[in-house]
C-alpha cells in the first residue's frame, strides 16, 4: 500500500489545494482537498491493465469551474430541500436557493466548493485520507456550528471505503455523500445505458416536476424503476416519471438503516468489471447524468448518460418530511454513516 501527496494547485487567495494518490492492491484512487473530491479511480479490466472508471477534469481549473458536483462531497445537506426552507425544533431556517426556488446540495457555497483540511494515514488493512471542515452557524442558512469529517480510503481487499461523521452544537440537518460519476467501460467510453444494474430496493420516492419528493414511497414492482433482478440501465430509461429521459430518483435501500448492507451492483460486459455498493444509509440516489451534456472532461466533451451516480444518502427534503428517516445532528446526536464500493473482474 502506498499514499502520496502533491500540490494540485492554488486558489485565488493563495491557499494550496492538495492531491492524494492512494494505491492498494489493484486499485488507484486520487482525492482532492477541494470539495473532498474523488478525481480518479483506476480499476483493472478483463482486457488487462488498469483503466479510469470515474468522470473528471484534467486539472484544478476544471474543478473550480465545476457545475456538476463531479466527484465532490456535497453538504451540509446533499440533494434537495423544497422551497429553500425548513423548521427545526421551532427555528425557521431559510437556505440558499440555487436550483430555482429550491436548495440543491447545500446551496451555491456548499461543501463541494470548499477547501477541506486534509490528512493522510495508514491503519490496519487500509490507507486513508481524512477531510475536515468547519461550518459556522447560519452558513448557507443552516443552524449551528458544525464540524464535518469525511474519510475516504482503499483496503487490501480491493474496496473503496467512505466514512461520514458530523457534530453540531445545535440541531441541524446533515446529509453527506459522494457525487462520483462512474462509467465502468472507462472515462470517455460509450454511454452507461448498456451497463447492467441491480438495486436492492423495493420502493422509490415519487417526485414532482422540480424533483422534490411528494412524500409517497412507491413500489418498484413491475415498472421502469424495478431493478431488483438486474437489467440494462437504458432498457426503461424513457419511461421514467415526469417526462424525464433518465433517472434522478432516491430509492429506499432494503434492510435496516444504520447497518452496512447491500445497496447496488453494476456490471459492464466489455471490461468485465462489476462494482458492488454497500451502505448504512436509508436511500441511494440513482442519477443517469442527464445534465452532463457539453461539460468538458479530461478525455473530451461529455454527453448525456456519459456516467451514472449512486449517491448513498438520507432522503431528499427530509427536513420538511417528519415521516422520512431524519438526518439530524446536534448536541448528543452524532451523525455517522458508512459506504463501501468493491470491485470484481470477470
């Protein structure tokens, strides 16, 4: 196992951004202290050698101009908050509206664009980078002084691990995840519509025209959202609700939240790669990259469906939905979640 740190570049105010390269077994993972971002993940294929399976940019400039949350850690609250407002224990909060009238991924100045404090270390059977960020009371409209800690790493077993932890001196909503875009055929490869996806999810959250949950959990059985037995991502793509041409929905992960359990499995035939995802969180946002078109990446211009996301997380708009599992941290309530991404080659 090996981990190195180098300078990725400088921010306009002169602060240094670091790039970490982690190597363990057959995997190579690159992480940036800007946005606590995954910038590269190289995985073996059945064709031989290692290849890039993450979408990304060629340098820091791309991440500074990013509008797609490419590989970033969103926060304080990943996904959407309806009307950019919520009430928590009697305190009404108005958050930064950055997607129409709603808040997406914490607002325009969310965690994905921040410079995180970072530290590399080795422990047990893995190598890791710990990212830490302080978010003051009123930051983007969220209450309380919050300390977030996100740890990403590689293990000898060929796993990418993610640990999310937050503390706050007042009750506040927290929802942390990673927004990596995957293409198991390789960055710059064919659209992800031919990938085979299985989701360990028996229901999903119905959304309105603004992608805000209506509050209804619908069974997936027999419809376009039924991935329980596995199918090509593109098979029912045009049947997604709301007239969309892809998926951008939160699915409910079967099993007990808080326990690490299977969430998803994705396979791509030409590379022989299979990725399995495990999570402690109640949901996973499956997104087929509908808004990637025209974004210039490291290997050319991306198009719709160039990559997919599996964002393990709490439910969107949970601060306004008391019937949803609550992602609230505060005095005496520490936010802790975990995810694992493992890889196999056929």
